[in-house]
């Protein structure tokens, strides 16, 4: 997870996962509402998406 300044604020998963569907929960209670970004990385593929945290 990254804030709007590009600073990494949290790492949710750091490791190898086999191909499948996964659901990861993020406890955002210590963070203020706003825009955040998350990045998904695999071999040969990277995707960054944004999310809005509303409190």
C-alpha cells in the first residue's frame, strides 16, 4: 500500500503464491481517509491501482 506521495505505508503480502484466487484484508484503521494505491506484481506483469478510503 502506498500513499499519494508514493511512500510505502504497508506490505500486505510478500512472497510467492500459486495461481489461484486470493482475498487479502487490510486494517486501515490507523490511516486517514484519502486516496491510496496498491501494486500487484508477478513475473512479467505489474499493475498499480488506486482506491479511496472513506472514514
